[in-house]
């Protein structure tokens, strides 16, 4: 009850600020309200499958998110949330100087109703200074509370260096200095975070809150509005000290590099919703479909290589650098009233567990005697707008090889007990680096089972009733031969894992308002 009161009081204060004075062009509320009813799995009830599926009801649920959803953004579009932006921009006293500042807060309505203190949070409050020189401009960006929008990489699911790069920090301010020109650009930046200092040595900082640092930068060349463009970024981050016994107090340092090459023909790349300074422009309508008189398209390929120093499980007291690799190829095309998008992702376990290090044990690298499978996802979507009817039908199809880790069959002798026989495999169905906890949770397959590809498709129909107000209906099909049931054995003593029917059928109706 106390948490709910704190959240309610905080929101009341925010609402009071918003209503205290007439709204100006730079002060706006970006709100999305969603009513959703349906069932992500009509064939099963709660407590049987992973993830669990309740009977049909009203409200969002994790099972509505498929492996091909929300890959280039952090939100699915089903969240009811509000952004409050109090913005001020003014020309400086010196020629070509512009100053800007904005308070950016986010209210998550589902968290508010459960009393979660994170229901109201900072979402990128910033101060910005820009000085123009000829065709170029110098920009200083300062984020005093939350710098998660300062990231390395470009495709959201393959970005890194956000707040979660510091595993236990709750406050990660940042600073970035950039020079931007029509044909090229360069930027450098830094972040700091306060975390517990852990060491086994005689250090007076042991157990105290200490500051840890991260530095990053990048260069780019080519015209952003059309043609070929290349970009390279790199960074180094102090992630803290290792808390594990044999290596307690040893540094957990991480570094990486990202590179992208892109081509634009009439459809430029821009910052994503999650990396621009605030998520929406109040002067831009939400769901206005703009037809393309001629074909316009864009495509890109990017690669990220990361490394971090973790405990070596095969050497007592030793450490090793665990690598992580991610690839992304993606593009989008528009012609007339049709839109086509496609993407391919490859992410290994070293990359997926970069934010919260340790697949099998926290802050420990993978041992040599395990096999790993990277996550690979392909998605293709098409939608076509019918302006006379205000209808937009669409279809999305996807193929996923889930990430997994499995141990080799133990050598425990001829009469080894059953618990030591057989290969154990843990599968990470939805490999999301940026969930609430930052942790990935795997589920086990039956012994000696192999990880198999997952296929999915979704058919949706959207009816626009007005600018910013739409009704949506969707049907989702999923074929996943990795689905597992927990059942009692013949003696009704132990729970055993068995494979379930791989076909899942789900559906939902939504009403969504955005303003």
C-alpha cells in the first residue's frame, strides 16, 4: 500500500505540473492507451506450459509477444504508458548558438496499478548545447539521470552500452560531444555509475559505493539522406568487480566495437524511438499512412563484437575474456500503399549475456565442456493500406533458431545414476537483453533432446477510426517443437519434462488510442 501511495503521489505531482500552466509547443504529453482482450494460447491453461497461458481474459500478457516482434524497438505497442515532456529551447547570446533542455518522464500504467515504484521514472532528461559553424555543428548532450538512449550500435536488439552495461547500477548519467557535418560526423562520450566495490584485498573501499566509468566514441561518413554510408563505434566500460570467491575483487572490464554499412534510396535511416531524445514529436500524427509515389527503400548490415573479463571456470582463480558476437541485416521498402520490411539477426550467448554476465553462473564464463547454439531470427512483414476503407491488413512470418546451451553427457562410470546420464539442454525462447531484470531465464528440454527451429505467422487487420484511434484484430500461429510440459511420472513422485503439441493458436482484439 505504501508503494502505491508513493507512485500515486508522484503521478499527482506530475499531473499538477502539466496542468499548472497552458501547454506550449515544447511541452507535451505523449500517451498510448490500449485495451486488449484475447488469449495467446487457446489450447492450454495456466501452469502447464512455459511461458504460462491463462484462460482468455482482458489485459496484456507476455505470450502475445512473438520472437519476431519488437526487434528494432523496446515496446510492442500494447503498453499503456505516458511520456511527459517539459521542453525549453532558446537561441543563445552568441551567433549560431542554440540551448535546449527537457524533462522527460515515463509513467507505466500497469506498474502503477501493482504498486511498483518504477511506475514513474526518468526516461532521458537532457540538457543540450548546439553551435553551428558553416555546414557543420557542434553538439554537447548532457543526461544527468538516465543515459540509456546513448547507445552503441543501431538496430535496437543489437545495441549495447546502455544503462544495463553496469550490472547493478540504478543511476547512469552520461555526456556526449559530437561534431556533425553533411558528409561525416564524429562523437565521443562518457558515462558513470555507482556500484558496490568488491575486493578480497585490504582496500578501504571494500563494501563501499564506488564510481565506475565507461567511455565510447564513433565516426561516420557518407550522406545520410541518400546513397552509401559507413559507421564505426567502439567503447570501454568498467562493469565492477567480480564477486565470486576464487576471483573476488578482480576487475570485470568490457570493450567492444560495432560497424554498419547502409544504403538509402528515398527512405533515410533515423534514430529509433528508443534512441532519439524523446520518443515522439507532438506535431506528427500517430497513424497517418503516407503513400509512396515511387519505390523508396533502405537497407543496412551491421556487426558487433564484444568481450568482457569473467571468471575462468576451468582454472581456479583465473579469468578469461569471453567474446560476444551479433550480426544484423535489415531493410524496408515502400511503394504506393504497401510496406515491406525484413530482418535477420544472429546473436550468440556471449552477446546475450553481456549486460548480466554469466550464462551458467553469474560473472563466470562458459566452461569448455558445454555446447552453445546462437540465436538466429528471420522476419518478413507486409502491410497494405486501403485508404477508402481506412483499413490496413497485414501479415508477418518468422523463423527462429533459439539460443541454447547444453552439457556433454557426463562420464560417471558404467552404473551411473539416472540423474547423471543424458544430455541436458536449456533453451532461451525469447532472448531479450532489455527486460525489467536484465536476466535471461532458460527452460530445460527433455534429456537428449535437440533444439529445433520455431516457425510463426501473424495476420492482423487495423481499422482507423480517427487520427490516433484504431481498432485491431490479430490471429497468431506458432509451431514450436521445443514446447515442454511438466507432468508427473508413473509413480506420481517426480515431475518430468515431455514434449507438447508444437502448434499454438492465439488471437486478440485491441483498441488503441495515441495522443
